[in-house]
C-alpha cells in the first residue's frame, strides 16, 4: 500500500457524519488530447491516486475530494474555455496546468474567481509575474534553465550559442532568459538573437543551415519534447551532433520526457537537458522510499510507468489538502492563505512557496542522455 510522505495529508477513518458533508470540488485542466495528452494523463492519474488516498482516510476535514477533469489541449483558446467551464461548475480550487502557454491566459479567470490555483507542471517564469496571489508552482520556475545552460556552455568553452524557441509562451520566456544568461557569462548568441520556429513545424532544415553558417558549437532548444526529438534527429543526420558532431545540443525542461528519447532514438545520446533537480528523477530527491512506493503503486493501478511530472501532480493535491487542514477550512480564500505559509515533505522533496508563488529552494541539474537513459551529467556545471 502506498504511504503518503506527509502523514498529515490523511486523517482518521471516514465517519458517517463526514460522508454527509458536500464534496471538496477541485478542477483539473490538463491536456487530454493533442501532442501532450500522455503527459496530462500521467499527471491526472497521480492526482487521482492522491485524492483517493485522502478520501479513504476521511477526506479534507470530512469533505470527500471530487476531481473534475477538463481538457485544455495545451491550447490557449481551449484552456480559457475549460477554465470558464470549471468556474461555472463551482470548483473550489484548481490543480492543473502542463503547458505554460495554455496556463497563462487562464490565470486572470481563476484569480477573478478567487480560488487557489496550484500548478503541478507549468513553470514559465511569466506565471508568477502577474501579481496573482492565488498562484502556486509545484514545479520550480523555469527561470533557472537558461542560467544552467549558460554555465554548461562556459564550462565547455563554447563561445557561440544558437538559441531556438517554438513560439510558445514557455519556449519564448526560457529562450529569452537563456540569451541574457549566455551573454552575461561572456558568450555570444549568434544569428542576431533567438530564432523561432512554429510549434507545428517538423522541418528544421532552414534552422540547421543557419546553425552551420553561424559557426555555433552550442545549441539550446527551449520548446517541448515532441519537436525536440525531431530536431535532434535532424541535427544528428546533418552531422552537427552525435559521436563526430561539431556542436552540443541542450534542451530545456519542457523536453525532458521519455518520448524525447524514444522519438530521437540514437540521436538523443550525448544530448543534454536543463531541469530543476527536484524534477530530474535521476538524482537523490526522487529516489526516496516513498517515491519508489509511489512508482510501484502507480504501475499497479495504471499498468504503465508514471511520467516525469506525475509525482508533482501527487504533491499538488497534497499541498491543497494540507493547506486546508492547516487553516481548518476549505473556503478558497482561507486555503490560499494556508498555501502561502505551507511547508511539507512531499514526493518531490520539501515543498514551500516564496512570496510570488514560486517553489522555494530550487536547484538545477544538467542531465545527459547516455545509452537511452537520463543521467546526471558529470561534472555538473
């Protein structure tokens, strides 16, 4: 049986009186269709596991958690419709968000509704710059990705760096931050600055020609994993990366996924990724006894392995539950206040938030793909 890291997230046996209380209704906007559907499902599955265990032990102050899923398809327009629908259904909290581009336009809707918004995976630096006091990121802000990449390029004596985004809100924010960090570290962003390619494109030939002519020996991709796999494959075929390649490819955390490795195949080997240490899954934080038990329980229930952000979905539900228990209320304003002072040990390590809602205490990892698996790069920058 899976044991929650924080025993405080569960209570005693459900009583007959508790069962008569209305449910604690939590909206879950996630991509359930489209290229990121698998990631959305993996996070939602973990949220269902967390909610089921809390309900088994009496719920939240006697209220059973009721999750209402709504597909946001990682699309801004679809996400706005999903958020409005969830608010109209009277949800008392939102625990969702994978693609930052689908999450940013939803923030004002959730803020106007006055309910807590806990994000398990979306982590664009822009998410916590709008002044919304109801927003909390379980996955640490991506603001550290660019700095980690810049440190790596400097460590490798790479002076010329080519940066590409996928025109998504997340990709653009990370790419822009990386460009500043590379310059601050003494490097040069070639081709006149960050280059963009549409998220729907699968032809990188023009960008690859630019990289070759620029003389860049460092390449940083800030988009998502599906395109990253295609990009790596084409870079390898062009001789830019690989055993005899002339450049090193680094991707941001939106591309850290088993699908990237399976999609790129052998071309993934020798490529790197920047990601918060809490989310890397290859360090010590996510290899605790509780995390291993979670992986076993997830596989038993869903007949598949959890995704890289499943544990973050699990912790997101428990953050909401623990905040409500701390303030002894499920009223949205009270839960928001509880989240602002929350501290607990979750599957992803110590969880707390700074004054803007960012996950506190984030440390970055540089990963390298070796023999088809993510490993901690050695040495770390």
